[in-house]
């Protein structure tokens, strides 16, 4: 069974500071990993995803994440926070149709607050 | 349409009543998903359609919950004998083919409140 753990339900950073949101996963097979963002009163949007290949993936709005198999992690980072980054961020995992499990399993989310 | 549309955006009902929540996916998307998001939690999988058929309904909590997609586009999530614990945001998402590495396009959700 697949699962996701997001450490820190709330993270606050100063504008211009590094953003680091942590995600660890559990999967019995090579996973597909995703970060989604939810802005207030909007639907979830895909930030980035890892499927195969390069373990450092870049997404929209300057975010990136690195898949580390040895640590079962997929942490999300951004070098310099912007006020517009304030939102809720969800890490998610799926295992693929070859394993009969296409559905996404989400973590509980991390609310990011940016301090001016 | 331009995106995934969910109606109504808000639904208030009384305990024991029946409700229907509607999802209009992006035109041409064969895969459609329903998720439920309780306060302070991440989205929880309910059911996944591939075309008209439910490919995975393992997330439906009990037999009060049922979903259909009769023509392979619009889907309706039906909840019978609603309970206060059913209060949540119900999210719908669609994707072009339903493969596991594919981006999901989410609607804004229906906030269901059971009094």
C-alpha cells in the first residue's frame, strides 16, 4: 500500500527566504510522485511531478523537488519565497496501472505562510 | 469547457436527506476521479471512472455512497441518508487517459454541510 507523510502542517518563511516543504512516501513499487498546490478558493493545481528519469524535477513558479529513493523522500524547495506562494501544498503518490493502482494518495498538506 | 466544473459549489442539507453532486470534466478526458477533503486533511480517494465504468471504487466509505457516469462525461456522486460525518469538500478531477503518471485537473469542489 502507498502512503505519504508531510512533516509540518504549517510552515512560515520570510519573503525572499528558502522554502522547504518535506514529503516522505511509502510504496512497494517504484512510485510516481507529485506536488499539488491549493490557493484559497481555487482547485488543486499540479506544481511538478516525478515519473522516471532525472531525479531533480522543476515545476511552475520556481519550485523544484528531488526524488531520493534511499531516503524515500520528495521534498519541495524554492530558493526565494514570494508573497504569492502562500497556499496549501500537498504531496501525493501513485503506483501505476501496471500494479493496479492508478489513484493518487495525498498527504495531509502543509500550509505555507509568507512573512513580509 | 475550459476546466472541470462542479455544481453546486455549496450544498447544505439535513441529516438523513439524499444529495447529488455533479461534475463536468474537461471535454475529451476519459478518466474521472472523485475525492473527499475533510477540514485539515488531504484529499481522500473515493472512486475512479475510466469511460463509463468504475475502474476502482475502493474508496467509497459505505453503501450510502454511489457514483455514475452514464455517457462517459458528466458524473454524479450520490449520497443517501446523509450523516453529519459526510460534511466535507467533495472534489472532482479528470485526466486525458487515466494513466498513473498523468496530471489531474481538479474542480473547485462542492462544500457539503450536513446539519
